[in-house]
C-alpha cells in the first residue's frame, strides 16, 4: 500500500518542485507546460507516458496544441505520495 505524505513531508517535497502547485479542494499537484508546437508537446507526453508506465503511476493530463497540463495524485492513498513527487521530478526534467 502506498502511503499518503504527511503535511510536513508534502511541504518539504513541494519545496523541491517550485513550479507545481496544490490543487484547490483536492490532494493533488498541478503544473502547466507550454511548448513551441504540438509536436514538442506530444514528444514530451510520450516521454512521460513511458516513465509513468514503468512506475505504474499515471498522470491526469490535458493537452491542447502546445500546452499540456499535468495533475498528479495517488488514488490508492487518496492524496499525494512519494510516487507523485518522483514522477513530478521526472516530468520537470523531461520538459527541459
């Protein structure tokens, strides 16, 4: 079973992910990415999809042309877990 992060652990983890924000009214984090074009956005989503499959931890996302919005939460524990933090760090690196 995946454990939900405590409030203190969540605060520390989010300090290392400054561009991610908490979702209002929900135990989740979100970040919006803007790319040069649809091809770049799709390539990013493909890289993330491969990692998400390896981790067995899949994002919620929304894509319109060159914009991708990613929301992370661990449904198994009803909030944020280390899986979300690890995937967010990977996503940040993949967007560079």
